[in-house]
C-alpha cells in the first residue's frame, strides 16, 4: 500500500513530470481527432456566428474577419483540449478516468508530443489573431489575445491551475462567451452594441453547461485525484441544477431578442435538443448518459448560435 501511494504522489506532482506509461500501440488519426474533442468545437463556432450576426444587424460585417475570428476560436479550443490532455496526463489525474481515454494518460502518445500539438494549435490561433489586429489596426487587442492564450494554458497547466480550483466555468464564460462574441462583433463593426453582450452571455452559459456536465461525470474520479472542479466543490445535486440552469437560461435571454427582431422566437425550436439534454444531464446515472447530455448540450449551443445569427442577418 505504501508503494502504491508513493507512485501516485510522483505521477500527480507538478507539471513537467513524466508518466510511467509509454506508447504501447500505433497511434492513429482517430486517436488525434478524439484528443481534439470535436464535440466541444460548437462552443467555438456559436459565439463567432452570434458576433457576426450582431455586426450585420447593427451595420456591417466582413467575411474575412469573421473567418479569422472563427480560426482563433476553433484553434484556441483545440489547444485548450490538447493542453488539458497533456497537463492532466502528467499529473496522473487521468489515472482515475472512466470516460474516453486520453492521449497522454493512456500512454498512447508521449507527453511532449501532445504538448507540441497544443502549442501549435495556440500558435495558429495567435497568427489568425494577429492578422485580425493588422487588418483592423486595433493593436490593443493583442493584449486580449495574449490573455486568452495564457488563460487557456493555465486552465490545467502550471503549478496552480485554476481549473483545479473551481474556476473553469469562469474561464469558459469569459473567453468562449463574452470575449469571443463581443470581440467578433467589434472587429467587424468597430463598436460594442448591447446585442453583442447579451448574445455573449448566452454563448458563455452554453459553454458553462457543457463543462459542467463533463465534470459531473468525473466527480468521483476528480475527487480522488484532488481536482476541485466546481462540480466537485458544490456536489452532485447542486452541480446538476447548475447545469440545467446554464443550459436553459439562454432561452430566457432570447426574450430580449424577441422584442427587437421579429423572427427571433423561431430560435426556440432548439429547445428540441436543449430539453432532452437537460433531462438526461439531471437524471443520468452512467457516464454514457452524461456523455450524451454533453453532446446534446453542445449541439444545442451550435443550433442556437447559428439560428439566432440567421435571424440577425435577415
């Protein structure tokens, strides 16, 4: 027993350590695609769509700038996912996982390789961001981009990752909600209309919902690994209530757009995925059920974002 305890202590030390596992099989493209966690990418697409729709509704929009903002959001999300895989893997956190295997934690890929891919993803996001700054001449936005990359890394990286201290939802709300949506509007329109902030709150709430249901699934394992997510801190029942609230509050916010845009109520059709996602997330007992809730929540975010953006373009 003492030997096991010592081994775990070593694996869960500061970032930079090496897990004892080595690659045991040939890594396929499917492994890397799984590591990118494609089910989370709608959280990058939705705020850019919303921000672009707001820009169009309030004056003008620019296709090139919108695509560059999309590249920033998508590659930042992919970078977060790979850096999370790397950091959790070298800490030994993924030793307790019951969900899909991670690249680092499973020993399928060497930690440094996963780290390099994460850094390349961040670099691509940074290049797209610099292009936006050059085209718009809004040089102060370089600081915003740098803050986003730093926040993405320290989510689970560094000596004191805030994702291990119940602050993950704050990060995703701010950067994948407000910053992504309002920033997309600003670079195309040159100002900050109220619509962008309201839409950004909706996008941020969806991002919080997806993160929360993911962490609900991992509460026992994260508790054993010493990872204090918000779900671990508040406990299972409260976490599930928060998840449902995060997921359904955007539909209350939609009332605001209903007063301003005639076709906005049509976006309520996305409740067809939101309600099942909420029910499964609140009542689900198995990891498989909670993964389904995550997928439906992510799909809801995408459908809501694209549908409301279409309304704003009309």
